[in-house]
C-alpha cells in the first residue's frame, strides 16, 4: 500500500509554525507483546489494529432515509457528503436503518427501502467509509414522541387487558400525525408542537411506554419474533459484506416496565437487572435470526440507556458531576466482564466547563483506544488526527485540538508488512506539518506522504 510518487515525497519536510503533526513512534526492540486476553480491538486482514472515527446519519421520519439527491445543509447524503466525510478523516457512518421503513405492516417488507439503503452503503464504500447498520429508536415510537418501532408492534395496555395505574399516556388525545407517513391502523400520533410540551424522560417514564418496551422484549403477541424477522431480512441482504462494519441491535434501549417489576431498575450485580432479564433474551432472539444468514459480521449491542456497558455504548458530555473519563473507564470494565470489544457508537460533546475533569469525550476515547462515531453529521464537524491502522500494538495516541499536534506510540510487529496509516485532515493542516519518528526502532522506519494523490493519509513503514 504505497502511495504513488512515493520516491519524490519520501521524508520531505513539511513545516507550519503554528500547527505540527508529530507521530512519535516509541517502538520496543523486542517482539510485539501478545494482547492481554481481555483486550479485543478491530484488526484487518494484515493483522494491523484498526481505529475508526465516524459520524451518525439517522433520518427520524418518513421516508426514513436521508436524501441521496441534491446536496443540502440538512438532509442529504450524496457523493459530496461522502467526500466531505473523507476529507474530515471519517472512516465509518452509523446509518439508521429504520424498522417502520422496512416493515410498515407485519411481514410486509418494503424491499425498495432496503435497496435505497444498500445504495448508500455502496456509495459510502466508494469513499473508503464503512457502514454500521443502526436499528435506531428513541422513546419507542411516534406515539411516545420518538421513533423506531412500527406502531403495529406496540402492544397497548388495553389490548393486554391491563389498566393504566401510573404515568398516564404522555399526550392527551393525540389527533395529528407526528411525521408525514400515513396513519397505521388508524392510530394517530402527536405533533411536534405537542411533543415539545414535555421531555423525553417523561415519555419514557410513562406506564404505557414502559409496557410497550416490556412486551417487545418478552415477545408478547410475537412482536419480538417480528423484530427478529426484520433483523434477519437485513442480515440476509448484507451478509459478509466487507464494507459493513456490523449490525447494531437497538439504539438506547429502555429497561422495560419497572412499574410491574421494579427490581429490574437496579443494575448489575443485581441478578434480576434489566440487561439480564429483558435485553439479553431479546438480543439472543435477534442474534439467532442474524446468524442464520450471516455468522461473520460483527453484532453490536448496548445495555439499558443509563448503563452503556456493552460493546456499542453511548457517551455524552453534559452529565453534571460525572466525568467523561470515569464513564469511559466503566465501559472498559464492562467490556472486560463481558469479554467483548468496544465501540462508542454515539457521542455528543457539550460544554467542557461543566465537567470535573478536563478530558472531553474524544480525548477519553483516545486514551482508551476506542473507535467512535459522533452525533451527528451536518450538525457538528469533528476533524481529529488519528492512527487508522497500526502495524503492531497501539500503546497510546493523542491529538491536541489546540495546536493540532499528534503523538502515537506503538510496538512494531515485524511480521506485518503493511504500513501504519495516520489519517489526517487538511482542515487541521491547511499549509503543512512536521513529522518526527523516534523510539528504539524509529531509525528503521520512514514516512511517506503523497499530497497530490492521497492527501488524507500519512504512511509509516519499514525502510
């Protein structure tokens, strides 16, 4: 993987007085250390570690997909968007695949929808960007001012013969569509204006909302089987596709009905926690359906919303009194306990001043060598230098957003012939940069940068 015209640009000095790129390679003279048994990181076919930064793209209403046509500041996802992502150094897109879009009525799959989704996956791959297939939901569905689960899969209290003893429905007598799609089974959804009267917390805390989650997880009336069937259709389409990073089972799952089973709200090590008693049986059902079509592609899952201890977790600054590094450490411990890898599938960075320590999400993710995807593309631009591939064991990497300097330390694996690749963004280095290589084996390495043909990657390889 050598850039074109490599001989002409090999070790050519780039300098810019106010911003520097300093890949500092401190490499052990011994053979590469084996991974501790609890460490699981992405690897490519050459044995290199992979670190992937990306963005979320989720369209939360009909037609449940971004617009692949003309570029716009809000809803497009086309070639210009993917080129912008590549220029920003992004290598993955967490793209919402919405259940109501694929299965608007029970067992009636809209294959035109998944065809359009697939075309976006292929288009992203043309720009070297992986897709994380995200079964997205928030607050269950439109009836509760959210989205994600088709309304025919919402089991109601009335249908189950139960009474609403606590919480009430969040919207009194909803009379209008929340989104633009036709009403299903004559159920009407609240408007955005009506939804703005209360918070998302109130909607999820409502008895009816709790009940709907619980019945979905417990497969009442076969709605859990329908969920699994939809996942199977998705897996059949994307089985063993190298451009697909994985399948995410559900976004931000709520715990279920704590009104009738309060103990599920108590987290691990409580053996009757919601992760164990509600999510795991549902996840097993989904995974069985997925693996019947695709037993190779990664599956990502998360704990209940406030737990985030699975391999696909979320982290947002703005939680007063909870430092980002403490949150991140908790996720790493959870992954160790579960024996899984880790991906930060959604993050939002707010004001740094409201935290007790000075590490924001991205710095904490780098400290733990965790790949991440920010919320959301077009809303924020995140351009950070990072090591996309490492020909050995990554020990540490750090990007300083103040002066755009970057440091990388890793142990070189002599058995790997492919180079280390440092992904850069010209937004951070509009003029130029410097490169320094040090460490015990640094003298045996060289760097290459083909600014004319591939300005997004700096290669470090053996001489």
